[in-house]
C-alpha cells in the first residue's frame, strides 16, 4: 500500500517535539506550563446557561454555515469593531475553530496554477503550522518569509523577487503576530493590499489575537481594505472566540470576506465540514454580542504585560509585546534554554525553532523561546522571576 509523499518529510509538530525534548528529564522545581496558547482566564459564566437553554438543539443537525443568529452577531461585531458592513448571508460563515478555516480556505480558493506555473503560498516565518500544511495539501509551494526583528517581526512580502510574487496565490498574515506580538498597522495593510492588487493574490488575515492588546486596538485587514476601496474578494478574515473570550473549547470561529470567496468556501464546507452544534452556536452568538467580558479579559492581560515588563526589564533584547499573550525572548539557543529552564526550575516553555522552518540555511526561531502568559498572575510572576534568574543572570 502506497502513501502520499507530500507529507512524508514534514517536521514533527511542535508539542510532540517538546515532549521528546523535556519529558525524559525531571523538572527542577514546581512545574509551570507556559508553552501552549490556551487561555486560562474565566469565560463568561452565563455561557453554560445559554447552552442549557438551547439543549434541544442537540437533537437536530446544526446549520452548516452557522445559524442566522450567529452570523448576524459576527456581522454586528465587525461593524462595531471595524466599522465595516458584512452581509451575514453572503460574507460570513461560522467555523469549527479558525484552524479549520485557515486550512479549508486554501483548499477552496487556491488555483491549481498561477500564470501557468505552480502557485506559491506565502507564510511568515515563524508561523502557525496550519499555513504550511494548507499550502502543501493544495499542491502549492510554501515560501517562508522571515518575520524577524529586522522586519518588525512581520513578513516583508514586498521584498520578495518579482518572479515569486507573480506566482503567489495566497499570503498568510497573522496580526497580532503569534509568537512575536507584533501588530500590522494601517500602513502595513495598505502596502500589502496594494502589493496583492499588483500581483493578483489573496490575503488570508489571521486575527485571532485582535482583542488582546496594550492600548490601541489593532486595525483589521478587512477594515483597511474597505477604507481604500479594495476588491472585497482580496482579503479573507479569520477570527474566533478562543482568545477574545477564553473559550478555546467552544471551537467557535468565523471566516469573512467577499461573497464569491465565501460561496466557494461554503461549497467545500457542505461536503467536508463539521459544523458547530446548535446549542454551541447559540452560545457563540451571545458571546460575540457581549463586550463587557472582553474588556475585563483585556485588563487582565494588560496587568500581565506590566508584570512582564517589570520582571524582564534590562534583559538583553527583551521587546515588550504590543499585543497577544506571548513573550518572544531572545536566547542563544532555544532548545538548550528550554531544557535548562525545565531541569533547573520546572518552568516549561517552547523553543522558537519549533514554530519556524529552516529557509536559506537558517531557522529564524532558533535563538528564541516562546513564553505563554496564560497562568494566573502570581504564578506567572514567580515563573518569570525564575526564568530570568536561570537564563539571564
């Protein structure tokens, strides 16, 4: 029996690699998990009540594209947040978590050829791993573009050779960025949209961390596209309740964009998707409609920013994140630092190389560790104090 070759040379996923690195060694202190971006703040207490009130919905197949109430709530949220008008019937679709959408949108929208040649999918490097596997799955060539301190931790797609840009079908952008916390400002989005118009490619904007920030709300790609009058099909937006509302287990996200793009994504979803159960859709609609809990959640992260800034002040290369809930800390070698930290203190972090791909002979994540600020404040402060003493003093 033969198996497809296109997946045979993939690196192991980040967390199995981390377990292989650390689990053979006892921790050197009380264990604190700072590896995975799994929010631990409380979600709104009324969510379970909404699910219970709609429990009869478990006795019916759910709406494949999302209920009218859910798509309407998302459309209303986008209007409040970005000042954009999305038709909930034709420009919004509910997702079972955004990873599904980030993958399936490439399936639905990436052409087999671009100007008679194999298409390119651009991804920042480091990156969320689904970007790479989506490109490989559709037969495109993934091109990993460094998102380093030299580029403001965002990919400089305009600096690519014209030949690559002419073959580009899709460009993924994560803003606020995972893992670096960098924010694409209005100028970045304008330049990228104009570049996409010039070379005729689509932008997939992964904005899952959009509601966690220090002071100023990050601009959205669809917001800027509408402002400058870009083709509605040029940008496709992805977001979810996982980080905004501390509900990663609800698996509620959405994709929004041009009507033709959404028509094709919905068509694929009809054949291969797994819609969110009806009671969970009802809960998601209520959560998208509420901002009070989001403000409270953001305030908790803003306190954590201040704690991190105070503890890590003076650490060489420490850059306070503008948004999101990760610290991207420079070290000599991420794997060695993660192992040392685990065996000497019990603090568990992720080597940056596990979130990046070697390109041009270099892995841009090798000299970093990613630290998730998801633990309770006191626990996080203690862990960061131990981390600083272990790695930087």
